[in-house]
C-alpha cells in the first residue's frame, strides 16, 4: 500500500496534538483547565493593530467558560516556510499563549530550545 502525505488539515491537527503532548511532557499540569482550539482564520470582534494578522489568541476564563487558546490555522501555515517549520511555529505559538495565561515561563513549558529564526 503506498504511503500518502497527510492532508493540510490533518498535518496541522497533528502539529497541534504533538505540541500539546510535548507541553504535557514538560509540565504535566500546565494545560489543566485550558481548552486549546483551532480556527481556520481569526474572527475577532475587535480590530487588531498593525498590518500583521494574529497567529493565535489567549482568552482568560469567564463566567462558566474555561481559559482558551485559539490557534489560527491559515495565518500559521502562511507564515511557515515548510511543514517542519509549521510544527515548530505551532508549538512555539501554543507555548507562548500558555505562558501568557498561566504566568509560567516559556522554559518551564518546553520552549527552552528554540532558535531565533521564527
């Protein structure tokens, strides 16, 4: 049976799953009470500043709603230069948003071996 390359969406979802597994390995309780979701593009009620499209959003918990990290698929794919770059960018983006929500350091969440290319 021939091996097929995963679809764009399947690959992106595997990047998110892999990033969350890596974070859980580095800090097992870091994702407790936080929902991580994917949207194709940003649908924000407020305008963002500058001429860059956001790659993600971190939402504090609200009435009956847990804290959320939303990853925007198409902007991340557009910014990445390869599939490997996309995997790194997804991981880095989730770690940065998780750090913002939890107050934990990037290093504690598994982001200590990043290069400055992204």
